[in-house]
C-alpha cells in the first residue's frame, strides 16, 4: 500500500486532524492527495472548513479502483 492509498483509507475510515501524528508522518502524501482533490478539510455537516481531513468523492472513486 502506498502512502496516498493509506491517507485515503484513513480519511475514509477515521478522519484525522491536520496536526495529528498521522498527518505529520504523511505530510507529502496528504499534500499530493489534497492537490489532486482527493481529500479536503471542508466539512459538509458544518458547511465550513475544519481541522479534520475528509475523503472526497474523487478520493472515494480512486480508493475503489486501487483497492
């Protein structure tokens, strides 16, 4: 499993904060996934940005293809 796949899987199963140890350890993969629109900190339930990374529909489609 590469780092981007791990980031997507984690964001899907247990969204993580922007300052968590997981985020620090996987900063490059998170940056790549965010740049590609696969994860976001925008919370639909709050209708605003937060400090938690969530998977997007683009990320879900990619995760389904690579899993």
